């Protein structure tokens, strides 16, 4: 396993609030928890489905190429826990006729498996291990960056982001309208609601093509999850706010109300999520839609990299900082994973891994020598396109287009090996594919590097 201490932690001694009384007893089964996150549509549900499918097919050799996983004899998924990842639904979709992708998910869930291992030569007992894959929206992970900010800092960051392209064009006049607010004036609830509405639209537009930006804070404005209503306590960044304390603004003023709502969001909504879930993870997998960002170009690439840097910043904190303490205690391995690479020819899939390396070079440098291991992967959870040659012998891909369900052949863009230092790189658009026909739960789904990723997060040395 990833480290010895993981083996000592058992479900029995970590009471899980989300467990039902019907949960089969897993007492004594050491548990490893892996967080799997990524912005909406990054491919979390499909990857988790593929991981479970690979583990279920371990005895048929699905993991045999990875030496760290070779002793896994059998993996069994548990449906009978509360908030269980809906593997049944994902299988129904992927193996249906015609096949479809799993539906979009809006909240967190847990896929729990028990893994049976071959005995070691010196032991009489077979070994059993429990694996939990914690699927949660990447939008929430982005809130990590604001946990450490005051309202004034939050406002200052947004003032800078809104002043620059492409956000300046996505939300024309929004910055000017926010600047025009005097934080000491009494708040006008109708104007606050109208601006909050424009704020939500700006975030939603920023996330979508053609922009595909990543830093769309606060994360729960886009992905509220259960029990959170962004309209109940709206707040906006106020470029005019400089003071650190809400006491500096009269009660009921713009400054006091927005600051109070921001503080509530930060301390009562965002922070408890990290304290109750994130602090229990042994490894974290962050999925990124690198191909999507490449299609949008420089601004999307820059924003995605800045988002990853701020997410991983706590790992660079020294002891003593509360965020540093929270993470340093457990998470030892972090994988940043470019997904859906089956949209590329095999040679370009390999180049994409090197491109990712070049793109995130500074980040990996910053974390080198720290107490975590960061590794980069490019995977396809379920390969939906097959390489072929056209009549003139040129390589191309064939697959089924998602909405029309027509067979298509396409020549994917060529991927360079290096990321230009100024991130000035863009590739042509790619088709959206349907899953391949003929997927069967009893065989490992076709994919690329799913087993290598799993080996990194749970493999034995
Ligand atoms: N070709 C291909 N497409 C994929 C793959 N994985 C995901 N996709 C595409 O990406 C879409 C989103 O995948 P999901 O697995 O639902 O992504 P998610 O991160 O769980 O998305 P949310 O639940 O909306 O947050 C799918 O509907 C597919 O169109 C893959 O391995 N290959
Ligand atoms: Mg999902």
C-alpha cells in the first residue's frame, strides 16, 4: 500500500458518519481512501466506473501488467452504503444498447470496494483491504484557495481577474458596477440579488466553451450540492473594500453584509467540507480536461494551471499552518490526470503526457522534495475511438458521434511535446464520442493507463 500507516487504519476505528447500519461489517479491514475530483464533465464518474470494473476483473488479469497490483485477487464493490457511488447506473448506461455515458452527478458519493489479496509467502492468512473512492465536484476543491483569504483579499483577487481578458469580455461592465458600490452605504437587497444573478451567469459562462476557465469561485455557486442555496446569503466581491474587519462597516451596509456572508460561506460551508472529508484522504486524484483547455487556448490553459497551483499550495505550507497540518497528516500522493485521451492517435497520446509534464513543470518543481509525491498521467477511462488508416494509408480515428450516433472518421490534431512558455497553443476542435458498443461488466473495459494510475495510488512496492 501507499504507506505503512495506511495499513493500520481500520474502518472500525474511524466511525463513518455516512455508513448505514446495514453496511456489512468491515471491522479490521484496513481502509485506503482516494479522493477523485475534477471540474464538471472532466470524467470522474466514468473513471471511477472503469476503476471498479478493472478491480472486479482482477482475477481475469485486468491489472496483471502492474506489478504493484498483481497480488489483488478479487475486488468487490458494495452497493449497500449510504451515498454509494451509483455503479449500477453507470453500468446500465455504458453497457446498454445503444451505450451512453453515465449521467452527470451533482454531489459527492463514495465507491467502496473490498480487495482480496494473495497470501504472502510468510503468512497463512489471505489479506483483505478496503478501498474507498470519494467522488466530489472539483468546483468544491477550488474553494481551497479562498479558505485562507479575507473578504478584502477575495475582492482584490476578483478585481484583478475581472479586469483581464477573457473575463472582461464575458461580463462587460460587471467590474465597473461593483466598483461603483460604496461599501459603507446601506445595502440594496434588490440590487444585490440582481448583481448576484449576473455573477452566477458570469461564472457559468466562464466555465463553458469557448472559454473553459477554471477559477470560478465560489465553487458552490456553480455546484451547490445538498443543503446549500447560493441565493440565501449572497455576496459579491467589492473592489472598494480594503478593511479586514466587518466592524469597519456599519451594520446593514454593502461591506458588512457581503463580508459577513463571505465569512459564513468560507467558515461554515467550504471549510467543514475539507475538515470532514479531505482530511481523511490518503491520496488525491485531480482530473483535468487538458484537451478541452487546449481547444480554448492560452487563457484557459493559464487559468487551469493557476487553479492547480492554488489547490496544491497547502502542500507547500510548513508545519503550523492549519491547512498544511490538515493535508500533511494524510495525503501522500497526488495524481494530476488528463482525461479522454482516446480522442488522439496513439502517438499523440504519448506526446500529451510529455506536454502535461512541460505544462506543469513549475508546479512539480515546487512540490519536489516536499512530503508528497506528485505524478502526472494521461488516461482514457473508456476508449471510444479506434485507430484506422484511410485509403491513402494516413492514420485516423473512428468512433460513434455522441448525439447523432453516426459512425465517424476523423483526423485528430497533432500534439506537440512541449508547452510554449507563454502557453500560446491551441488545437482544433474534437468530436464528442459515444461509448463503444459491446462493453461487458465481466471483462475489463478498454482504456489506457487506468491500471497505471491505480498502481500509483494503491499499488504495493
Ligand atoms: N471519449 C471519452 N469520453 C469520455 C471519457 N470519460 C468521459 N467522457 C466524456 O465526458 C463526459 C463527462 O464524463 P463524466 O464521467 O460524467 O464526468 P464527471 O466529471 O463525472 O462529470 P459531472 O458528474 O458532470 O461532474 C461524458 O459524458 C463523455 O462525453 C472517456 O474515457 N473517453
Ligand atoms: Mg460525475
